[in-house]
């Protein structure tokens, strides 16, 4: 059984301009002991999804539908007081680095206090010592591994290595893997960098504009992505394991989530969009065991992958 199963999860933000669906019907599993990479460009909804799982969303956000089934219990339906039994104790989060740690929702001091107060099991000193030991073990910034103090079963790590250079990244990600095995942790590793996933994760979920567009075991993804967005991500990041000659960016920007396109949300940037893509939203389908993609043309992925190597195809017309 999956440790965590998200079922058609929806998270909305209320803004002055209207309501936006930052997470729009996400169905996804995380297995025991698995490191799952959640990848997508900035603004795709990764942080929102992580915050929803541990239920520390900003005030203007709400879980608008769906389930967050953790160890058989739907966290989305729990009263706040009962949620405290899971938060930090069973599920912990390393918040997005740098600027985000200034976010009042996530101030590290608060996080530490919360970790210390939800449990009677550890004294303040013991909890602190344990987290520092763990930090030394992995060589990570000590303040940011407070999340592991209570030995959670699921760790949400939001862009943990984004600010670091690639050599340091590689070292830390290797240590993260070791730590995961030693602590029998399941991890959701959030990143905008697909090469980070390739180095670290068992499986990858690709997120675009609030939707999961592809899930795939990582040994398979580099040679054979099925979704054009994954192909684009692969083209646009330097890959330590399989160096490319040139990087091809995905031109354009993700859609405004207040007014998403009616069909496939990637269609305005997709080199392979056909008429159907503009009107019909592609469902996430299992194409073969363990391989899911939300693309009307997923069956043609082999041919599209070859075409996706041609830089000109990715040039979107300027409107
Ligand atoms: N507090 C907020 N209020 C309104 N919209 C927000 C808020 N936080 C994030 N968003 C919007 O939600 C979408 C997803 O953001 P986020 O989850 O941070 O994406 P990611 O982590 O993939 O960069 C973006 O369009 C972002 O502008
Ligand atoms: S459904 Fe169409 S627009 Fe969307 S990714 Fe597939 S080919 Fe591109
Ligand atoms: Mg983020």
C-alpha cells in the first residue's frame, strides 16, 4: 500500500483578481521508502502541493476538494487539532530555501518550536541534539534539517539544493539518499531541475500548471519521456549524467491560473499541439505499468522525442 495517496486533490488561492486553482486535480502516490521527485518550472504548484499535504497553507489558500490519504487516514478531512498528530511527527517539511524562509508561514524559529512542542517524548535539548546529529550526517545546513528531529515517515524537501553549485548539490543529494535508506524515510523531493531528480529519485512526477502531466520511474525517464513538457525540461537543463551538446529552452511561460487554457494547459507552448489539444483536456492515463502521461499524443512519443531535439520546433510565435 502507498504511504501517501493524493486523490484528485485541489487547492485554490483567493486573490484580488479571483480564485486560482494552483493544484488542480492531482492524483499521486508515494510508496514506503521511495524518493519521489516532483519537478516542474517555477509557479507550477509544487510548493502549494507540499504545503497542502502537511496542511500549512497560507491564509488565502484552501483545500477545495480531493483526499490526502496518509497511512490510511484522509488528512484533508481531519480537524486541525488531529492534524497536529501528523504534522512534523509523521510528515515533516524542509521549506524552500533562501527567500522563502522569510515567509511568515514558515519561519524556522516557529518550525523548531512547533517540532519541540507537539511531542512530549523529547526534551528540548534531546530534540536539538538529534537534529544536529542528523545534519552532520548529511552535511546539510543544520537549521534546515530541524524537520527530521522527530523521525518522520515522510519528508517533503522543497528545493533543498537549488541555491548550491552542482558539485555540492551532487554530494548532498547522494547523502540524502543514504540518509533516506538509513531512516527508512519516504521523500518527496521538490525541484525545478530535472537533473536533480535523475541523480536522486526512484520515480518522478512532472507538474505543469497545477496538474501532474507525467509519472515515470527515473531510470526510464531520460531515455524515454512520454510527455512533451518532460521532453522540454530534459532539453533545457544541463545533465551531469548524460551531457547534451546544446540546451533548448521551453519558450513562453506557464498559463495564468486564473484563466487557464480550456484544453491541454501546455498547448500554447507545445511544439506538437494539434486541434484536439486546444479543446480537450488530456487525462492522466497509464500507458504501460507504472508509466502515466496526460497527453493526447502519448502513443507517438517515440517520434515526438526525435523531433523534440530540433531547437526550431520550440520557438513559439510571439502573439
Ligand atoms: N499566497 C499566494 N496567494 C496567491 N497565489 C499564490 C500564493 N502562493 C503561490 N501562489 C500562486 O500559485 C501558483 C503555484 O505557486 P507555487 O506552489 O509556489 O509553485 P512552485 O513551487 O512550483 O514554484 C503560482 O501561480 C503562484 O503565483
Ligand atoms: S496534449 Fe497536445 S498540447 Fe498537450 S502536451 Fe500533448 S501534444 Fe502537447
Ligand atoms: Mg516552490
